[in-house]
């Protein structure tokens, strides 16, 4: 959708694995906004026809209001939109119906979920982003900032990321086979990159040829096992014990 390479946001999962989330560009943002705008349009159409059941001359009713009441009515229309975007983002975990449709989400700049204050600020500043017409200020800010942030995002400390389906099953340890496996005695602490390497192997292991599976498992045990010769022989006795040991090795680092 966005042809140019998109910047990314680096976040860490509870499993201490670093993930890279692509930042939503202007194309995704525009589609989400148009979808939400369509829903708001439907709301106001329904509201208008409902009001006509009570007041036959809507234009005359509006013109008959005082200047203050007319101003308050216009502010109320904007407030309704502000409430829509803010409430949706809080209730739907950083999404609105439009954002969910295109698969993007509002988060803080550190990747954590957006809060009430951030959502309120970013949506309140929409009125500035809209100036002078058709979101000109906001679009210019999205095009010029590295992470495609409009002015509301800059002031609120938020940005939009594209959601990607990430298989976290590989980060879940499975029970070891019957029988105790030897414990690591001289192993150094695993880094997040080491853990990702081991977990990636465990996730792909069932798809590998037996020989390649055994060879890679052996290399990982020798590199990260911290075992003596007898313990290494026990662990490498079977694919099941090798992979169970590697899972346990990662689990001890959490």
C-alpha cells in the first residue's frame, strides 16, 4: 500500500524477544480515516432524519438560535467526533473501526498501549491538523516526520503501527520428556539475540530434515549448553531430549 520502505518501531515482548513493528504510512492512515469518516457520516445522517421528525424546518431552527447557541452547536459537532475517536481508541486497544479494518493501531512511542491522556490529546489536535483545509497541516507533518506522525501524534507522544500476525507459540516452553535432563553448569547468560536464535530453531525444527535438525540442535547445545561431556552426550542422545533441553535453557533465562 505504501510503496516506500516503512520505518519500524522496535519493541520487546514479555519473553524478552525484540520485535520490529512497521510504522503505518500515509496510505494506511488515509484509508482508516475515510472509513471512520464514513461511519460518522452515517451517524449524522441518521441524527438529521431523526431530528426532522421533531422539527420540520431544521435550517430555520438553526437560524433562530442565538449566536452563542449556534457556536455551541458547532462545537458540539466537533466534540462528538472527538469522543468517537478517543472512546474507540480506549475501548478497542488503540484502534477505531477504520483502523481495525486496515490493520493499524495507535501506540506510545515506546510501543506500549496508548492511554486516555495520549488519545485525548492526539484527537483534540485534529482541529489543528485540519488547517487550513483538508488536513493539510497533518498530511504535511506525516510526510516530513520520520515515523509518519501528524501534529497530534507529535504532541501526544504516539504513532501508528501496522499490525502483523506474529506467532508467539515458539516462545512458550513445552514440558520436558520423562527423565531428568542435565542442568547447565558453566553456561553464560543468554542475550535476547541468543534466545531468539534458539527459539527460531525450535519453531522451525519440525519442518527440517532429520539430519539437519540434529546437526543444528547439536551446534546450539554445544554453543549454549554449558554441559560437561557426559551431560552433552545425554542431551544429544535424541532429538526429543536435545530440543527439550534447549527449551528449558531458554526458560531458565526468563
